[in-house]
């Protein structure tokens, strides 16, 4: 049908800035490769290099002033309630820990025989390797960089086409932010340090060299290679967060790899990586003129209006690559920048913002067949849990566990910052715990559900204690905010944020409670909990429509301070929630009107917000709007290396974007699947393999002239439900392990 899609980002010049460098990662180690021919910089990350140790930041005055804050809210004294919360409920100190760069590896090539020509820099998504090639004089130079997950080392393999032509030196550094540097074994250099004093994190970074032909020695802080045919540099890093002795860990890693060739290391890396990457593929018709261009020029041409569905497919696979590279079993979950950060004090600390951004990182995980990548998030919920128990008990005298709008490496759950529109929001753990049910709904892994049920249960139990009942019998969160929006106090132009029971609170609670009830039914027992949650659900407000025909964001109608606000939290019930569907047509229409209003006032101006909007339009089955916003994500919010641009770079837009692309092709519940619900009009011909649906199904779907052509469905477990394409709906029954084929009429073939 189409030419084979190339899985390659490529450029004709080195990166001029970090936003043009190319990312590598194995979940724990990360690197940004700049690709300069003579003076290469590889910026380094290790996922546990954070600024310090855990601090109990609970404000001791929180609980004694909680009821006063609630009274002020009931009586309409919003400004006073906000001021009191600022004093009594803010964390002490106000901030969590921040994620930091590990440092840089600098590789300087010397004695080049002539002018540099035939330069090319690329990132091969299919093989997870960065390549730089160029010619100097008659000699061709090739430098490959990859990060091995099996060995947990970064590998640089550098070759020259002419004998004895390779001369370079390597240095690793962390500016001034380390303790000591040393050399050992005649082929290693290292530095180590501590972040955050006696309770902080010790770290070590160590590099080792080897060459074929020529010589290698360590002089001062440098590995120096002279007159070699080829050379290999290995780099290991570790911290005391995982390893009792990070220095010995690095020594062991490098010693274990010392006798292994670069080719063998690469083969081992490739086998492990492709087990993830090859599960899913998307092919769209390519523009021949565009696909022959370097990626940055291709993106520029796309911005000028040239059609290029091949670029969209490349973006889709890049997003999968980024998730595989930044979140693996045993690593920390992907943070605000995945794993890639070059700063000691990055924007928003590059940690976990859990009032949308962290959740967005995992929207594509299940659909794209990367369930294992989701596991790092669940491990982090377990780290958060004991702190969340303490926060719930100390701040609110409640059972269960709670988290506010941020967390860090230690699983801190106390309020973060002093930012009224976000700091005192208590729904972080609740939203994260909905991912437990989401993971189960795709994998049907009962053991996983049993092992994580306590997190789901205790997130619910907190709210059974924390919710208040108003004069209308509604159960509400108080105090609350609608992240991170503001309204004008009635009759004034004074902005305010505090409220009781904003729409998103109720929508998240509905998803959380329903998921927990379903888990109880699958696992058995917990009858009293089911009874309490069911009773609470009767009193939790459902989505409401205001006088303008839009979904209400607060319990009362207010004028928004920023009508085009980037957060559209009150549409959570549309996506990722499941409360606004085709079964609620009035709410669907109100959601559409809400979205149109936000966009008409400048909404979608951040990358992650645009990605969320794509998912909204997909859920509304609007093919044209879904396509328009996929294009706008690339046109307005994508950097030269295809990273998402908030600005600055945030990875949630990449992940939310590919979730939206997936949802234009397939949507599902536990007992239904809908095919091509929002297929963009310009995607005339295409196919996708390895797309997953709830209920344990895997799909291979092809379409021609915008119409369904062929379906292949494989069931992990016995499945009974319905399959829908346009107006045609049929019962679907598949045995465990069975694969069935169907035509465009949904008939078996």
C-alpha cells in the first residue's frame, strides 16, 4: 500500500541548542546527543539524581484551621479562606525536591585531516541508536551512541574508515557540582558527589575507554585516544537511592562490559529494545517530497501548509520511543521531561505534576502495547503511599491516603508551592489511582489488581472521611480549586480560586469509586466498602450544564478570569473519564460547546493542552477537529527534535498527542470496541498494527479511501462484547488466544 515507513529523525547539521539534541534512554540512564563533529557534547541524566533527601513538610497548623477555612468558604469569604490556607496549610518548607542533570560527556576529536563534509546526524527509532557521520579529507568517521538496558551503560562506538585516523579525548564533568574526580585502571575516569547534605543522594559517574589500533591512556581528567582505527567509550552512573555504594556499582558495570565488543553490546541492546518497539506500528501515506527532507526542514514545510502524514506517523513512533526510553520496570516513572533535563534547577523542578501532566505521560501506554512501561508509575504510588497516609492523618485527621498536585522522587504528598489555584488541591492520589483500574482493564491481570488494591481502596477511604455534605445533600471537596484556573468574585473583577466541589473533583471521585467497586467485585469481599462507595456516589454531583450551554466548572456560575485557560479540567468526564459519552448526548453537546469556547479565546496555547484537546475531539468523534489539532500540535508546539514545547519542553504533550492519534483509530470500553471513530479526513489510506483495546484485545486495522478495509483481532482471554464501525454494530465473541479476520462489513473471513 505505502512505501515502508522510515523510523528515523535526521539532520544536516549539529544541534545548536539542547532543544535540537537527540534523546536516548533506558529508563534509568538518559542522554541528549548534540552531534558536533569535532566537539561532541552528550548531556547526561540518571533518573535518581535529585536535589536532596525527604523532608516531612506538613504544616503543623493545617488541621486546627481546616474547619475555619471551610466556614469561610461556606459564608462566601473566599479571599479570607485563601489567605488563611496560605498561612496554615502550605508545606513547611513549601517545596519538594527537584530533578537534576548528571552532567556532560565531552568528546573532542583532534587532528582531522581536512574540511568536514557529508555531515549527517540521526536518531534511529527502530534501533534506539544515535548516529553522527561525516567526512574529513579522505576519511569517513562514524560515531554511534546507544544506552543498553541489559548492561545499564551508555556506549559510544567511534570508527574511522582509514587506519590510525582516530584521535580524540573524553572528559566527564558536572560543572562545579561534585565532590571529587579521579582516574583508575589506566582506562577510567570518574566523579562523585552528594546532593542535599547528610540525608541527600550520593552519586557517581564513571567512563571507561578501549580502542583497536593506536593507544589509549588517561591523563588527568581525560581519556586520550591516539591513532586508533576504532574506539569504544562506556559510561555508567548510579546513586545511593538504589545502590549502597554507587562507586562500586559503576566499577562493576564497567568491569562486566570490559571484554564485550561494541557489536555484541549493541546486539544485546537491540534484542531487548525491539521486544517493546516492534509491538505496534502506524503507516500513513507519505508525501514523497517531504519525506526526503531532514526532519527540521520537514517540520518547517509542514508549518507552511504542506501535507505530510508521514511526519505524523513518525511523531507517533517517536512518542512510543520516548516512553520506552524514559519509563521501564524498575526505573522511576517518566517525569515532567521524561528523563531528559540539563539543569540544576529546571522549570517546575522537572518532577511529577499530578494534576494532569504525570497522568498524561501514561495515556498511550496501554493502547500502544507498552503496559510494562506503566509499571514504574505504580511502583511510585507505593513510594507515595506511606507519606500519603501521614499527610491524610496529620493534615486532615482522615483515614486512607492523599496527595496534592505534585510529588517527587521520595513520594512526597504534602502541598507544593504557594500557588492558590493548585497547591491545596487534594485529588492527586485519586487521579493516579484510576490508572490502576485502567491498567487492569487492558491487561486483565488479576494478580496486579490484587497487589495494588490497597492503594485504590485507601485512596477512596480518605474521601469517605474528607467529603463534606452541603445543605443540598451533595458530597463535596472543601477546600478545592479547579486546576489551575481562576474566576472573578461575583460583582467584582477580583480573581479567586478556592471553592467547594469543583466539577473535576466530582468527576475524578466518580471514576475512582466506580473503579474500586468494580475491583471489589472481581476480587471478592469488601462488601461494606462497596456499600459506602455506592451510597457516596449517589450524592456526588454529576456534570452539569450552565446557562450558556457549557459544562460547569464550579458549583456556581462564575465569570472566568482567563476564558482560554490551558487547563480544561471540567471536561475530565469526557476524557480521560467515561461519564460524558454518546449515551449522554446533551452533555456531549455541552462539552463540545465548552471546548469551542476555550479555543475561541486562545486555548490550546501549550503543547500538553493541545494534546488533551486532540483527545477531547476524538472522544466527540469530530474527525476534522481531531485532525486540525493534531496538525496544530506539530505546527505550534513541537521543537526541532520533535520534543513537545509547553514552552519550555515538557514531554506530556508528546505522550498525550500519540494517545490522541491512537484514539482517532480505536476507542474501547470493557465490553465494546469502536473502529475509526474520528479518523482524520486526510488519512485516506493507512494501517495500524498492535493497537490494544480494553478487555485484552489486540487489533490490526487497515483502511482505504477513508473506509475500513480489513481487521485482525487477537484475544488474550475470552472476550464477549460488541464491535462497532460507523452505524454497524455486531456482537463479538472470541476465545482465549484466538485470532479472527473480518472485512469492511464486519463479516468473518
